[in-house]
C-alpha cells in the first residue's frame, strides 16, 4: 500500500519541519554523503540526498526544489517496485481522497476487519496530530524559481499519480 499526498502539500509540510534547512558538507565523493560530518545523523537516515555528480546540481536547488526531488524520488521508486509485483497485489491511495469508504476498501485489500467506526475515523481524520503550528513553509504562493524547480523535479512523477502541478 502506498499512501501518497500531493507534492505541494508534502513540500510545505517539510519546509515547516525544517527539512534541508542546513547546508550539507560533501567533500569526499567516494563516500555516501550522510556518513561524512553531519549535524544530526538521524537526518541522514530519513532525508536522502543524491550522491556523486548529481549532488552538485541538487545542492544548487532551493529547499522547495530539493523537497520536490525527494518526493519524486521516493514515489517513483515505489511505483517502479509496484510494477514488478503481481497485478492486484498493490494499492495506491491518495491522502486527499481517503475517506471512510476508501479506508474500508483498504482494510478489505489487506484482509483485515476494521476496528474503527465511521465516527472514530472522522475524529482521527480531523485530529492531524503532527500538524505544525505556523512558521516556515506555510505560504500559499511559491516564488517563480521554486515553482519552476518543483515542476522540473516532481512534474513527471506527479503525472504518474494523477497530480497536476
């Protein structure tokens, strides 16, 4: 099961959370970037970056462009892996269209019985426990450069999943 979200929403969320807000030292290209000096090792584990020559062009992107690269890379890799699995053994669910009915479809797909009532589902859906409270990344308008980079980095993958940028 892949639960996917519109790239703009992911980018805004990760901007608020501070993703890629520090420069990354990548001096020795024979090593994986995160194994070199980094401020928080756990960021290396969850905030991938390209290596080798691709790092140079990635490092020139705005934070929004870097996050678009991240969104595209992860979701494109999952889509490619799904292609190798038998038909009917994968399920893609857009977060934007996840309602109680589609939740029940997911539990059915997974072969489990739902333990959540419609009312409880709606309460959980409204709670949004990890939602950031203001700060970076909440603006609704991207700069021209950010919009161009988001489109360039994530546009093709977004189309695969039925999103327009």
